[in-house]
C-alpha cells in the first residue's frame, strides 16, 4: 500500500485526500487511515475525520487551497497514478 508520492501507507497514518485533477487538484478531506488492506492502492481503506466542525483559523498556519494545488502540480502529484 502506497500513497500518491510512493510513501508506504499504514493504518493509523494521518492523511489528506486529494480530489480533482490538474488545475483543480485540492485537499478534500483530512483524517486517519484505517481498515486498509495490503495489495491495493485504489479504493482501499477508510478515513476517520479528525477535524472539529468549528476550528479557529490562525492565518499564519494556513494555506489557500489554490496554493496547495499549485504545490501538488509543481511536484507532479496533481495526477492520479495509473492502475497496476
């Protein structure tokens, strides 16, 4: 099991899910990976949300989603990997 950037995945990891592709790639969920089973990188596992419905925003600790999408594109992570 591996993430988009090739890092090995393990249940219990804190993860972000990327939705959309190309110029519209952005973070759509944040949580903890669970129930993932070895041997599959697609549609494998579930994500337990870790964010409260209301969270204070300290702007010096935040990024705009368009800037995150640009960083993903810059690193070549805006495209979903092909199937095995």
